[in-house]
């Protein structure tokens, strides 16, 4: 018995379906890896009232190196204010009117946005400085601490599943096409004379 060309299509299609099923059943391949989990915490959101010739400090406790403090403020009315972000030592120097370095400073500002990366573990102070001004200030303020924790995780690779599904799909189309061709050939074939 000799196979017709359309029978080869059926055989190839069946092989593709079987191979595709085997690949698909391999499932996703998981690899252990380190995963980053981003977090955020609102440090303050609301109105800050700063008395005339005074200041208001908002503390971010136990902030870790690499964390970010981001946010914005807007002074209500036609007013401005000094805003600083300081580490623990700089805050003490600022209170004692000594020399200090800031992580962020907006001088005589009606409002500003900020995004500061923390250089080392510690407490950090967000200060609204109204010294030397005889006007009480109302400031809309929001500050958010952002940090990332890492932990074990699994990264999945779906290559085998996609390849298997594709091969099985092509195989099914080949079998279907070959079956249609065989059916048409049988319908067209004239009965043999006896």
C-alpha cells in the first residue's frame, strides 16, 4: 500500500499535535530570583499651621538608606515660606543657628515639589521655617516615604508552553486541511468499473 501525499500531511499534523502537547505539558519554567516589592507610607497629608516668627517640624522616624521622601506643599494665600529637609545633625545645627547641609531647600517659596533619596539610616526632619515673618501661615502639605524590600521570588518562562500551543495549533490545521483534501478527493473519484 502506497501513501498519497495528503496522507503525509495527516502524519505530519498528528506528529505536530503530539509534540505540541508534550511541550505544552512542560508548563512554565520557574527560576528562583530576588524580587523587589515597592512600598509607600504617607508621612503627612493635610494642612500645617505655622505661627508667626516660628517653625513647624515634621519628623520621619527611622528612615533607611536608599528610601525616598517625596511630596509637595502649597502655601495658602499670597504667602511664601522656607522649607527644608534635614538629617538629625543638620536639624540640631539649624535650631541652634549653626552651619548645616540640607537634603532639600525651597527659600521663600509659595510651594514646591520634592523627591529626596535618603543617604543614610536615621531620622529626617521636614521643616517649615517662618522665623522673621509676623504672618501666620497655612500650608497644604503631603509627604510620602517610598522604599523597596527584596525577597525570594520565582520568575516564570512560558516559552515551552507557547511553542507547544503553536505547534499543536499548526498540527491541528494541517490535519484539518489534509482531511478536507482527502474528502474532496473521494467525492471527486469516480467509482471504478467492474
